[in-house]
């Protein structure tokens, strides 16, 4: 017989309990399936560091506990904090054979509204009248409706679910709200999914994530089940993606060499920034090398001994803030910095 110590025994018992819970829901899901097969397709958009990957994992786990078959995966490139990323979740009563990025989402969750106008973020890709857009923004849903002129339904995260100066839990808030909009995830399943997915974190952090997610879940009551899945697409009915046929070239041409120098200058990575590093020149002791050396984007140049930040290409990773010996670089929320710029412009 397997002998377990107290802590492991408790975990084992809990896992058994939740597997039984999943199994009961699974039977219900299979009965629900009937003749019409439907799949939920959800896309989370945010910036590296905002917890979108975890948000998709929690939602996937909550679906799983409800008896669904699921897929969840993040997509990000080599970039890091501040870069646009997305993660997606598919959930179906039946095994899922669809693969790849979700091109026609039922629900799009936007954790950071500054991403909407960034073409590289692809927030509005495949959005149509069927899609619900859940957005974290200071602006109202009506403002976004007018601004985007979309047929889709747009819902703003309620103000009481967001602490503007504390966005660490935005992932949990988005997940809680999304779970309620889907209408097929019970509160208890969301709760357990958070405990499971964040099990490696401290009790205090789990508790904070839980309270944010459950508050958002409760606040979305009047929009419950507004997201509707669409019938599964037959394999031969898929439209071919816009792939480009690349002819095979000689290895000297096809190898990953960079043929045009300095083209990264053309990519304005400053658009990705949520925090802006601002140098306090009174405090800067002109060490001349620390911030400019550590900046991974080469976005700080030194003029004489004075550091200057290139805001077109600083993507707000905050490495310079962490490295500056006399703490002369402050991190200011980008929207606050932009307001200050606008005020200064008006004075001039
Ligand atoms: S200037 Fe600072 S915040 Fe901006 S990219 Fe460089 S290290 Fe990161
Ligand atoms: S690291 Fe700090 S002290 Fe050194 S140049 Fe940069 S801002 Fe000034």
C-alpha cells in the first residue's frame, strides 16, 4: 500500500476530490454535446509581465474541471516585459483537433487598452459581430464602441475590480470576468483552478489573486453567458490561412543572415511601454556607463557624461531603473507621463 506523509496525503486527497468533480462534470458535458458540436475560442491580449499566460492556464483549468476538453497556449516571441503577447484557450465537449492560433475568437480579453491601436498586437484580428470584447480601460465601453466602430459587443472591466496603481493582479481579474461572460464555469471551479495554477506561490499572493478574480466574476453577473460558442468547423471547410509560399533558396541566401543593417531602428518598440523610465538629472551622478550598458535595447546613449533615453525605442523593461546605483531613474506609468507631456505642450 502507498504510504503518504500528512502534507502529501492532504494534496492527494484534494486531487482525488477534484478529479471526481471533473468526472461528474465530464459526464454532463458529454450528455450536453448532442448533435451540434460547439467550441469556445478565447484570446487574451496583454503585455509581457501582465500574467496573460497564467490567465489562460487558469481559464483552461476551470474549463477542464467543468468537464471540457481544453487547449491553452501562450504566444510570444523573443521579446520580454512590455512586449505585446497573447495567449489562447479552446474548450469543447469533444476532443479538439483544431490547432494553431485562434483566428476567429468568441471572446477577446484585452488587459491593456494601449495595445488596441498597435498593429503588431493583432487585438482586433478576426473580430466580428459574434465576438465579445472585454477590455481593461479607463474609457467606457461606449467610448470604445464609438472609437472602434465595430459590430461586436464591448464590455469594460468594472472600475471596482481594478486598482489602477496595482496592476499585478490584472490577469486574475481578467480571468474571473471572462469565466462569468462564458457562463459555463462555476465560481467554485474558478476558485480551484486558481489554487491549482498558483500553487507554487505564497498563500498571501494566492489569496489576493482569488479575491480579484472572484470580485470580477461577481461583478459580471449581468453579462453572464453573453459569449456564445460557434459550431465546430468541418476540417475541409477551413479557409486557407494567408500563408506565403517561400521558394527554396540557396543556403547562402536562405540562411538567417541580416542583409540590411540597422533596420531595427524602424521598429518603434517604445509603443510597447507601460512604464516610462525618467532620469532625475539632479540625482544622476554621471557614472556614464551603468544604465547605457545594461539597457538591453541600446536605448540609452551618453552625450558627454549625460545619459539620454531614446523613448522611440525604450520598451520599458525597467532594467535601467533596477541598475542605476544612486536610484536616479524613476518608473512612471506611461499614461501619466503622456498626460504630463500634453500639459507641458499646452503651456508652451
Ligand atoms: S531605457 Fe531602461 S527601460 Fe528603456 S529599454 Fe533601456 S533599460 Fe529598458
Ligand atoms: S546609471 Fe544612473 S547615475 Fe549612472 S548615468 Fe545612468 S542615470 Fe546616471
